[in-house]
């Protein structure tokens, strides 16, 4: 229950992502055409002055917007590399999540704080988080060395300013039901999830992010990973027992 609450809190922020804007108290501009009793010009300019001249700022209020359209840092990086990203957003904006983007693309420091809390309380596995981070870093460094596209040329460190990696690492990959359960299996599971997610992000243009698909893919193979880890442990113990005998 605690993990679910934290997941929902970080996945669906209330105001940090700009889902509320200040709008005028004027709901509509009517009177573009008035009857002969008041005159056409009288009705037209009364409405315009009321909306743009006489309306007080205090008459407005917070109202939810239906949607927001804008280029995300990941979309900019895919087309123009890191330079295109920095022309529209600062590092601070991306770090704190004051940007448009996919679910979980919010405040990185707060997500890390939540991850540390889950580790301390024993809810989430540090092995999965650490190995997933290492897998993503290794893959990002490989892409940066290759440099075949502007997105690949993005320095590996800046890959983590963008996107929802930390959210996926802390609250999605560590699900105790679907993740690997053995200690070594968790390391393998996390490393492959980080590697596959970074590959999908950089190479596949059909997805704005690759972490959810990568984690779902690894969830399928988690039982198989645990199986082979247990088989390897049993084989090693059997050989050790024969050597002692």
C-alpha cells in the first residue's frame, strides 16, 4: 500500500507539471452581434472592454487545462542532440521536472529521496536499482562513443537529466512481485532492464521512453533468470560436495 501511494504521488503530480493555469474570470466574449435596441457597436465594444480592459486580476482563478502540447527534452535530443535541449530548457528545469514529458518525468531529487526511503524500509531492492543504473550508464556511454545520431552523441550523464529513468528505477523495476527474487538474479534483472531501456529510448522512435517496455520485457524473463541462478548455485554446491568427499 505504501509503495502504491508513493507511485501515484510521483506519477501524477498536482501542480508541478503545469496542469493548472491562471485564467481570467471572463468565461466568454459575447455580444459580437447585438440587436437594434443596444446597437451593434455598443454590444461589441462593451464585451471587448470587459474582457481586456476592465476585468480585474482578482476576478480570475485557477482552472485545469485540457492538455498541453510542446516538445519534450527527449524529442529535442532525438532531433538536435543536447544542444537543442539546452536551447529550450535549463539543467535545473529538467532536474526538478518543470518540463513537459511522459509519466514520471518529474523531480529527480524527490524521486531519489523516495528510493532511499524504500531501501531503508526494506520495501525495494538496492541491487535492482544499482544494477539498473549501471546498465543504463554503460549503454549510454557506448552510444556516446558510437555517435551515429544526435541522440547518441548526448553525454551519458545528461541522459539522466531527461526522461523518467529514476522513476522507473525506483518504483517500477523494484516491484517485489514481478522482479527477480534471488540476489544474483536481481543484479542480472536490473542490469538488463537498464540496458534495454536505454536502447529503446535512443534507437526506437515509436516510444517517448523505453523503461516501461524494458521492465515489462524483463518481468517476463525474471522467473527464468531466477531458475538458472538457482541451477547454477545447486551445481556449484554439488561440485563442492564432491570435492570435499
